[in-house]
C-alpha cells in the first residue's frame, strides 16, 4: 500500500520511499505493546494516517530551515510523514503522553530522521515559537487556536505566512464561524481521490 504514497508523490528519493515503506511495520510492532493506532485501522495505515498527514504537503512546501510544531502528535502524525517529506525542515513533535512520545522517538530513530525532536509536554506549557503549528483534530479549532497562538512566530520566510494548519473532518461550519475572512479551508478530496477524504478538510489560519 506504500504505492499510494508514490502515486501522489512520484518525485520521492529512494531514501524517502524506503522510509515510507518501513513505517507500517514499525507501527505494527509498536501497536503490539501500545495502542498507538486503532488495531481495526492498521490495515488502512497508509491512507488514513500517512496520506492524510501528507495533505499538508499538497498545500505548502516547507522551506529549508522552517521550524514546525506538531501539537498533540499522538503517535507521530502528521509530523513523522512530513519530516520524511521535508528533511530540511525541523519538526518538534509534542504530546503529554510519555508512551506516545517514546514511540515517536523510536520510530524517528529507526528511520534515521535527524529533523524530528520529540517532546513530552502539554500544549499549554509549551513556550517556544515556531513558523507553523500543525494538528490532527486534537480539540475544537477555537480552543486549539487559543492555546497555540503564543507559539507562532510573527515573521517568517516561507512561501505562505506563518500560522496554524489543522486537519479535521465533518461539518466545521459552527466551529469556524468566528474565523470568517481569516481562514483558508481546503477540501482534501481535491488532493486525493480515495473515498476516506470525502469529508476531510485542511484549515489554515495565518498569523
């Protein structure tokens, strides 16, 4: 199933392709010890987790030296797939659950990812500033935006303005009502044709 990644990103280097290929077996091994990914969902690993994370790579290409925070990373999504995709950008993967950060650290080491920095910490306690803060639906968007606004550097040198990039599915009308005119919403089905993405969205809030 790693072929689905290569179909949408055919320009990957041999090293990147091999790293993506190794991902599933690493998570399957960890899943026997810690329930990082729903065991019912591991068969959909590359579409539901890896490709979903990489929708961000269809929206923006992170410039070398960009500093990115994956807030509430869980087992490493979207941070680890994006760290493979953008080896010249730096990814801090933050979660308050030590067992999950242990998985992130191990997977990153196994893959040889020198641009991943796992941190066990609550989002509210993080004080560092980054160019972008990413998230896969940890909480409602207004709450999340309120928590991480302090962590976004006001000036950046990337192709788009620094800000929040947030992945979530379903009807977000009510949740995003207070951000009209400020946010960009992208339908992930416009990037990928798999039915799973029919209701998935990418939300971008620039600073």
